[in-house]
């Protein structure tokens, strides 16, 4: 469970990168639509 928490509550930098990738993927999906 500790590993799960570490993945969920990672460093702010990691979350920023994940969020940026998520938004990039989202914008690409909108372009297709």
C-alpha cells in the first residue's frame, strides 16, 4: 500500500509532468474530434 500512496502522492514535479501529458493527450483528442 505504501507504493500505491507513493505513486498517488508523488512529488509535485512528477504530478506536473503527468498533468502536462494528460492535457497534451486531451488536446490531441479534441483535434481529432
